[in-house]
């Protein structure tokens, strides 16, 4: 499981996992391939661009998704 950056790992608001857990999980460099789900499109994508490029290409999307979630939480808390 790719942990990503601290910003993408932490939960907006209260995060019980903390920086220590992030550092521990991020230090694991072993890649485990889970073939239990049908992810044909993802496998083809990774084969096409390579694992490092695939992670780099999706990093911005993951950050945007987190930002969108934080904005929704702020809007809801202001209602």
C-alpha cells in the first residue's frame, strides 16, 4: 500500500493515526500486489507508464480529492 505524502495520509480535523504511524508505514519499501480485485485498467496503466510515474501522475489527484473533502467538511461545519 502506497502511503504517499503526509498531507495525503493525514485525515482533516482529528487524526488519531499521527505522524509516527505515517513515518512507520512510509518506511516500508516492500510492494505487495493485491490481485483479489479486478483492476485490469489500473494494471494496464501501471504497465504502460511504470509504477513510479503512475504514483507521480495520481499524486495531484489524491491531493485535490483531499482538498475537496476538507472544503466539504468546512462548509458543513458552518451550517
